[in-house]
C-alpha cells in the first residue's frame, strides 16, 4: 500500500484536512468534470497517435485526420460534454438514428434491460 506520510507530504491539503471528495459548489464540480473530460480526450488522442506511429492506422488515410481532428474539436468544448464522436459523425456524413434504433435504445433504458450494462452501452 501507499505510505500515508509520503502521500500527505506530497498533497499538503490532506495535512490540513481540507481535501474532500465532494466539490464545494456546482462551478467547482463542473470544472472538475471538464478536467476529467480533457484528460480522457488527451488519452484518446495519444492512443490515436500511437496507432499511427505503430502503423496500425495509416498516416495517409483520411480516417487518421478525422480521428485526430475530432479530439481537437472535443477539447475546445470539453466544458459542455464529450463531443468527439459528433465530430467524427459529421465528417463521415452519418445519418441520425432512425425510429427503430431510437426505440431499441429507449427499451435498453427501461427495466429489465437497463440492468445489463452491455446493452445500455450499445446505445450510449
């Protein structure tokens, strides 16, 4: 396990007992959510670059540009949500989901299907 004293020395707020799992206000919570989104998007972007560097994703294909561009666009609006997939969908001219797909996703959100994470994640 971690050395308690070392952790407290590295994180001075823990010494004073100020650190707390819950933010003090909605604005702090939103800022924290934005930081998590930015961190996630940077990790995704690094995976795209790694795939390009390893030759898994050919550098010259348009898909490489679309994926990298999608994370850049999403980073610009990380305070409002994860928008990288929307950028990809616009670039590849995806049609919005039809009525059948919307019905399936609505069912996936209701009991008992909502208890099955694999089904719910398909629609999210």
